[in-house]
């Protein structure tokens, strides 16, 4: 089963079944903790899409967008293998 979720498109299909932005936020935190920053970003993007689709209040969306921006900054400022985080988490850019 784990091999099935390695393909990018399959991951997106699986995450699309989650209709709770709070769950996606938590998934993002778990993925970040596990060093999978790309997965963390993807979960936040999906969560924001759900919030917008359901007309959530602006301050709620902003909280999610702030986390997405933080994750994106971290990813853009880090060169693969050049920081302690990348060395600690070999899957950081997945």
C-alpha cells in the first residue's frame, strides 16, 4: 500500500478525500516534522482551497496562508543538503 502513495498524482487523489481543513493542517505539521516539506506544502494548499470553497472567514484563511508562506520560505531558502534540517531529513524536499 505504501508504494501506491509514492506517485504524486496518487497522493493528491488520496488527500482530496479529506474534506476537513483542520485535518490537512495537522497532516502538514506531521509531514514537516518528518522532513517532507513538499508534502506539508501540498496539504496546506489543499486546506486553503477547501476553506475558500466553503467561504471561511478571512482571518481563518490567513492563518493557513501564513503557515503556507512559512513553509514556502523555508523551502526556497534551503539548498538541498546544505542545512542541518536537510541533513537530518533526507526526504525534506519530497
